[in-house]
């Protein structure tokens, strides 16, 4: 009996090791998912986070921890939408003799929206909470470091060139390790709901919720993004309204009091925020909000291009060649329609509807999870109307994690209050005893 039991015990230990190591690597990958400039080859979008995701995927596969249907019944429409998107881009690229570029872009989209759900979504809500903590810590650490560097260097681009490309832009805007100030603001807008959600459940203490939100708001101000400011405000209001309950008031009230105190002592608003966002708010003129006018001209040009290529697009990356501005339109709906035709546009719209469907699924029995998904999806959708292709992992990871929280199963035991990290529990699918 003992001799026969040894192989089974060794197999169970192997499974636990693979899953445990895979989970640790996955948490690290989520933590660094926003650090887009951390890549071996600057011109290739393969980051440190991507390598960690890949290793976590392989280890969890070896440990039998991958769920082939991470989004449950919504997996089919999600993948079918991705198929339509890639098929539309393929047809347009083949017709216009640009298939090689399609291979690169399709690999990026497949990695972000097909592989990441497999590795990031777990059936256990407690495991998903741990992963939400990881993304919050990663973004707060990046924004805190970025704010310190900004004030130490006086917002100098030249002084921060060794840190990363566009850590601080020539316009003195904080891009941090995102390499783009607008992307940085988008990440902040999608992270704030996670902080509010974890604070509501007691996963993060009220004090830390206030500190984390303060750091994120400082990063938002230094990014000088009008779209980011509006998206963050809208996401906060969305979570506040949908989640309900008194606990939503505490961190927001603390920040309001802090803002009033800063105003009363006359502390100055960052100049980059005042120049790009403050004037537009004061004058009620959106034309003063950054580069809105230039993006609007690109969108008008895109409508003309879509009108002449409604069903079959012009192919991946050909928009920048045809455009008079030699730049892609900063609106993913118009860009996908122009380059991939109507199938690509419909595929993207189908994918966006999946998180919303997951949120509505939780409306009656878990308003906090519903509010999280809607509050994360709102800035994602807002920035999709101001961004080109969105296959970078900084876009996909927050949306996938929020959707995974709504779809995961809740446990019956009570939540331990005021803990930065959840208490150690049995991971879903692991043997209870070895």
C-alpha cells in the first residue's frame, strides 16, 4: 500500500508546486503588466510581464489549473468576436497585399484577448481578489515612483531619458513606464475602481485606500490628460452609484477633505494639468483640451475612408500610409472599420459587450462586482474612442480581471476585514490535504 501510494503523493506534490509557482509568477506578471517599456527589444511589444505570463501559463497548464472556458458561457461570444476581428483584418490585408503585418498584429491581439483570460481568470473569487491586489500595487508603485521622479527632476524629459522612453514627455507630462501620458491616465482610470472595490470588501484598509487613491490622483494630474480626468471621474461616480452602501463614501470623502485643505492653503495645481485640462474645464471649451482638434480631424478623414471601404478594409497598418497626416486615427472603432472592414468592427463590439453582460449577470446578487466591471469598462470604452489598436496588455489585463471577478464563484465564509492581502486559503482545485 505504501509503495503504491508514493507515486500518487509525488504527483500531488508536483501539481501543488506547478500551481503555486505558476500563481506566484502570474501575480508578478499582473503587477508588471503596466510596465510597457520594460522589454528586451524596444521595437517589439514583448515585455517582462509577457514573459512572466507565458511562464505562468505553462506552469499552470502542467499543474492542470487552466480553465478552457474562463468566461463560462460568455467564452464563445468573446472568442467569436475576436475571430471576426482578426478575420476582417486578414481579408483586408490579403486583398491589399499586406499579410505579413497582419501576422504580427493578430499575434498581439490573440495574446491579449485569448491567452490572458486563460491564465488570469480563476473560478474562485478569493483567488481573483489576490490578483486584483497585485494590479493595484503595481500601478500605485509606478505612479508613486513617477511622481517622485517628476518633482525631483522638475518634470524634465532629458533628466529621465535613462529611465524609459517618454517617462516624462517633452510637454512635461508623466508617462511613467507606459511611454505615453494618455495611456498612463487610462491605466489610472481603470485602477481606481479596483481600489474602491477592494476597500469596500475590506481587502485594503481605509487608510491605505485613501493613500492609494491620493497617489493615483497625483499621477493623473501629472499626466495632464483631459480624457483621463473625465474617465477617472466617471469611473468613480459609476462605482459609487452602482455599488451603493455607506462604505463607498469614506475614501472619497477623505479625498474631498484633502483637496479642500490643499485648496485652502493655496497649494498650486501642476502646471501641465492646468494648461491641458484646467483651462478647458474653466472655459467650457473642449477644443482647449490637449490634442482634441487634431484627433477630430483624423476622425473626419476616417469617416470618408470607411465610406469607400465599408465591407473589406484597407489592411493592417495601411491607414497611416493613406492618411494625409501619416498617422492612424485615434479611434479604434473607425480604425478597425477602415483596416478590417465591417467584420472587424462587429467583432470588437461583440467583445466589448461580454464584460457588460458579465456585470449585468451580477447585478442582483453582487452589486459591488457589477459596479467594478462597469467602472473599469467605462474608461476602457472611453479611451477606445481616443486610441488606435488596443492589444497592449495594459488595456486587456484590468478589463479581464474585472470580468473574472464578476464571473468567479463566491465563498461562504466571511471576509477578513482591513487586510492588504487575503488570508491564506486553499486555492481552487488544489488537493485539500497531501
